[in-house]
C-alpha cells in the first residue's frame, strides 16, 4: 500500500473505535495520531500526557499548547516512574514496568470518562527494536493505530506536513530514562543532568541529539548537522564546561552518531 492508502486505513480504523483516549507526548507520532483522531471524532477523543521527571518540561509545554490550540480535551496524569518498584534499578524490562503503570492509570481515566478505547502512537518501525513496553500494551489491550496501518516514521512526517503540523520535522524523542545503560541506577539527579545537558545542546542548534549517561561520562549522539556544529572549537569548549558543571567528569562524542535504541546494543 502507498502512503495515501495507509492513511485511509488509519482513518477507517479510528472511526470504528468511535471514542478513545490517546497517550499524548507531543512528539511526531502522537501529535499526528491525535490530530487525525480529533478531526474524525471531535470531543470523543481525549489526550492524556504523563508528567514525570523523565519527561522534559519543554515537551509538556508543547503538548499543552497544542491541545489548547486544537480545542482538544487534555488531561495531565502524574506518573512518576521512579516510584515504581524496581524501575530505578534500570532492568532490561524497564519499559514494561513504565508502560504497565502508565496505561493502567490511563485506563482508570478512560473508565471514569466512559471511553471504551485507549491508544498509543508507536509506528511500524518501532516493532524492529527491543520494546518490552509492547508486552504491557498487549496485556492491557491498548490500541496501536499507526502500527495497524503500517505507517512508517517518514510517512507520518509527510502526512503531518500536509496537515500543517509543526511536528512534521521535529526531532525524535524518547523518555530520559532511555539514556542509561541497563543496570545503572536511575536517579532524579542523573535525569536532571541529562535533561539540562540535552537542553543546552538543543539551544546551541543541535537538533537530533541524545546525551547517554554512563555514570560520570556523557556520550553525545547527534546527526550530521550536529557534528558540523561540534566542529567549532569554542562551542566544544562551552559544551565541555557546561557538562562538567552539571557533574560529568568525561564528555565524549559517539562517532557513529545518533541512532534509536543504542542502549539495546548490549543486549
């Protein structure tokens, strides 16, 4: 199927659901899904965004702004991952623990609002990576409309552009807990270090970037545009000083650059 046909499949699927709550992060995929569903079902669609220390304030602000602009009912749900038993130890099923907690809370909201369906916004390419959260999604009967329609990230970006969504070229994002090697303790302090480091790099002009946290070492992953920025000696000095001030002893740049799920390479 081509992109247009996949989009029609998505719309038919959403219409069949009749009402739903969408887990909304404000990212490329969830913004596209929410916009499409709201255009089709109107007030029968509710967005729920989880607030936690692994979700940067800038992302929460963008999610709130989008829903206000579109007139979408938006609920902010407190879902602090570090309160989940075992999560801070960063086991290999960390994502399962998080999704199980989050979607259980979203289902409680759905029942109170008399909504019959809960959806999340993973795309078909996400199925190619190690995603233990998909087990929780399956166990809790959470819908995955974009995967159902076999939409790729590129197709979602192109459709988002046609819909006039500013997120069409937004950088990909994942929760800050994904910056830690499995088995390394996740703490409020370490999450704050990563958040502030990435925000500084974004402010400097890097677009697609990750700061992987290896205890006292920060490993920066970025795209080709980011590499060009890092070639400036003065900017490198500024980055070094700022990250040292945050608490890192060593600051490095990953020569392979940005890629999703790089922490899964050790599995």
